[in-house]
């Protein structure tokens, strides 16, 4: 019984040390987050880690990507766009609605366009549970999706694109003329992908 406790204490200590090191490495001497830095933002769980799937983006129509952070970042000629805490570009869909917020991407659509879910739904609002850098918290909201709160920006439901496999990619920009990287104000990026 005692060796088991030692192993658990060692693992907890290692995890704590790694988290502290990650937070410390991304702040400047004044303790503020460096522009474009994503390491100081709380880590986000992806659909793969929640569902047990080994695919990096999740992959079934029931999968969702959760986030605790939104960051405005200049990405590959698209100007400032919003990414999650892992640096993955977020998108909006022209067929969705912003006032009131309404999602229309469902079923097979969510295999490609992964809804962004607020990770800590126990908070009163996304303003309380989502950290932002360069994105106005007052523009955040949620829309109900299958019992989970999908994050919205200026009313637009947010998605990750399964074709973006690394931070900073914007492979979904302009897809089908309906999908656009979302700007920090909830607009759509006009740049070509």
C-alpha cells in the first residue's frame, strides 16, 4: 500500500512541476503574457483526449473540441484571427446565425468542423471560464448543443477544422465559400486560405 502512495505522490509532483514550468516559460519579466504566446494559457483538451480516440482532431459526429482560452494571433496572411489555447485556428460558418446564436453544422459536418465547447460549464458564463488575449470577453457567449455549451464569439458559434493539424494553420479558410477564420471581433477573415 505504501509504495502505491509513493508512486501517486511522485506523479502528482511531476505534473505540478511541468505545469509550473510551462506557465513560467511564457511570461516576460513583468509577469505578463507575451504577444502570441500560448504556453501560459491553460491547456485545452481536444476531442481525441476526451473521447479516447487517437486521432488528433477527434473524428466522429459526436466529438467536440473543448477550450479554456481564446487568443488573437496574426496567422499566415489572414490578419488577426482567433485561435484556441493550443494555437489552433477557430472558424465560423456563414449558414449559422449570430442573433440569436444558432448552429446549423451537425451530423457528418461535425466530422470536419469540430464544435468548440466551453470546458468548464459549471461557471456562470464563458467570461468566467475562458481566458482571452486580444479578444473582448464581453463578445463571448454560448449556444446549447446536445447538452453542452458551444462557445460563440459575437454570437457566431465557433469550430475547429479537422484539416488543421498544427498550430497556426488556416487550411479551412474560405472552404466552400462558407467557412472563415474568425476575427477577434467575431467577423470573418477576408483573406484567402
